[in-house]
C-alpha cells in the first residue's frame, strides 16, 4: 500500500491530466460553454456537452494547469461563485435535455477572497448541493486530483463517487488540519494519516464507490490505458443508472449521502 504522503504528492502534481484533457481522452465532440448568466465566466471550472461512447452527456470539471501561467489563469483550480453557478446552469440544462452528468474534481477548495464572499461563494456552493440532490438524471462524480472541502463537494454529490488511485478527498488540507488541531502545519504528514483521505480509506468507509487504478504491481500504467478503462466503466455505469426512473435516481442519491 502506498504511503499517504506519496498519494498527496501525486494528487497535487502539475503533471496530472487535467479535467479538459480527460474529457477529450474519453469523449468525442466536446463543446465548452461559458458564463453563469449573472456575473461572468470562471476559468477554474470548465463544462459543456460531449459524446461518451455515443451517449450525449454533460461534463463539468475543476481545471488546473501544467505551468504557472495556466495555473494563474485557472486560479489554481479554486473556483469563484460564478464558476459554481456556471456548473449549476449546466446541470439544470442537462436535466432539461435528459443528459447524464459526469464531473471531474481537482481542487484544494473554493476561492474565498473578499470578492468571492461579496458575490456569495457560500450561497453558490449551497445552491449547487441543493440542485445536485434533486437532479433527475444519472450523475457520476470522479476525483482526479485533490478534493478539498465544500469546494470539492459542490461538484461531487453523484449517484456514484469514484476516485483515481492517486487522489485525495478531505474536509480540508492536511496542513490546515495540523494547524487547527496542533497549531503546527509541519505535522501535515501525521495529520494526513489521521484524516483518512486516501481512496483506500474512503472506499473502506463507503464514502466512494470505485477506485480507478493508475498502477499495476507498483508499475505506473499508461494514461491512455487508464482513460480507456475509465471510459468503459463510465459508459457501463451510466447505462445501468439510466434504467432507473427519475424518482429512483433522486432517492438513491439522497439515501447515499444521508448515510453519512
């Protein structure tokens, strides 16, 4: 089993595939939409429509970059309120046209500066949670890197929640946890072990439903192979979920999260 610190390092690596790269790897004909129709566009969240194995889907993801310039443009994957409102708009559109939803999550958390607070970051996250809880279409959320706090949960209330092998999902960062609990951010490695933030930990706790392996016998798999497996798994699970009625989808999703 991998060390927790190694998983955290891998989850935060700038070399990881981004949300848009994954969308293009597993989908065809991706058309990106922009704006929340209230304030503006947020590059930290991307979304639109595409075909997954011939099936029309809505795809939404938090977007990071591979270098400093792109990360600054994407705000290091930390969305503003308009990013979540864009996601909400796309979710409602998906429901209107009966399209399944797939989200790709890689964020340390929502961006909580003064401007975000003035524009209602807390309200936007809360509205996203409310909308996701009532969606009548199949919804799968996938963690592809970091998953931090409500900023991650705001795109993660799916009928199923999956994680790639080298990802993390927690209420806050290990550094923040250590600072709060022990007043010492340098104890982040110790905090990470306590927090149970790895895919193996969360699968054992029934917080997630599937782990997509990124290695075999300690040897890293090619990203193309990982994406092909993810595409097959997604296609099969969405077809399975589409057999449920709208009421059954809502009930299954709400029951899943009420178990916590």
